C-alpha cells in the first residue's frame, strides 16, 4: 500500500487507536451513536448584530480571518465511540492568507484506558494533510501525506481537527442566525451567534480557486445541515466556533462529532518546516482496525 494509492486513502482517513485521531470513515465510531447536539434554539436574543444582519456577520467571518492574516488556534473534536464520548485536542497556529498551519494533537487513551499515544503533528496545506507519528506501521519521525481532495468529508472531521479556515468558510452557508447575546471570551468582548450552516450552500459560495473541501463534504455527508455557535469580536473575527457534524447515516442518526476551534494571538508568525520527499512514508500502514 502506498501513500498515493487508493488503499491509503481508505485507511489514512481513519484515525485509529493505534495512533490515528478519528476513525469515522473506516467505521471505528459506531454509526448507531446518537448525533452530537441538536438544532439551534430559536430566538435567544435580538434579531440583529448591533443594528446589522446577524447572518451577514457570520458569513463574513472567513474573510475577516483572512484580513487578520494568521492566529494561534486551539482545537477540540468530541465524538461518540462505542457508546462513550472521546475527545481529541490540538494546539498550533494557522496562516489564513496562505491557508496553511501546524497542529499538535493529543489523543485519548486506548479502549482499555491503559496506553498513552504519542501526539500527532499535522501540517495543513491546500489540498494535502501531512501527519507525523500517525501510528502503527509508520516508522518514527516519518510523515504520511493524505490528499484531502479525495476525502469524503473534505477533512472537516477526518484529521482529528477541522481545518480552521474551512470551519469558518462553512459559515458562508449560514441561515436562521440569531444573536444570542454579548459576553467576554478570553478577555475579548464578543457577540455570540447561533444558527445552521448548509455545507452545499457554503460550497457554492466558496471563493474561486479555493480547495474543494466543502464540495467534497457536500457529497460525503448524508446530513449537510451543521448547527453552529460562533463568537465574533468587534472586528468580525472568530474567537470561537463550535460546529455539530453528523457523519454517515441519515435522518440525524449518524455519528455525532462536535468540533470547536478557538482563535487568539492574531498576527502571529507562522513558519512551516515541510517534510522532504525522503521523510514521507510510502510503505505499508498498519491499522488497528
């Protein structure tokens, strides 16, 4: 099995207990699990964002991040697995203008609760995800490259962390948005919005030339409505975004995945050390599945 072959695309999409972060595509997460979260509550606050349109405010969130240039990010992905909930957390930085960044993911213990897994380093780039210490079968220090354009979810959930800009771009398909209220988050004054984003609508509203992550997701998700909560600061930049995905199944009975991204430290410097060709593993990848 090679990194470029179809077999890798089937196995590398799953993050298994042996060192992967999320195993939705391969089926480690039970498809009978209850979906995470429900539809957003109706009402809950004034109909506008300081006199403006709340839907327009969240739809502009991705553009506001690009204008900001870059930021530090913290991620959390919570999913149903075997009747319980497991959480993968990450921390790093992301360059929104160049659409690339680096995350270090901390994995939960294995099913027996006895093993600590080495953190996974991820490099997110347009069209490709690089993972180091991905898991069993990959030599220490070697990288695995995944063509994200082939992933049925557009890498919204597969990699164990939603790509920060893709998460924001999903809000281009926002509707039924209300302003819940105003609060302080990590020392910043923010407005809390709630609504539902449609993946297909967001894909159609994507910037020309942008990677087709949302287009892939619109085809790969049986449930394309994504309830969300978004916290925006006075410059329209996201400070926190929580999205509730339902992967697989239909009628809201698929796998529940809650993805949360926090944004801070805008303007931080982002420098990636990309792996050389000899550092990328093209051999067999063992899956605990």
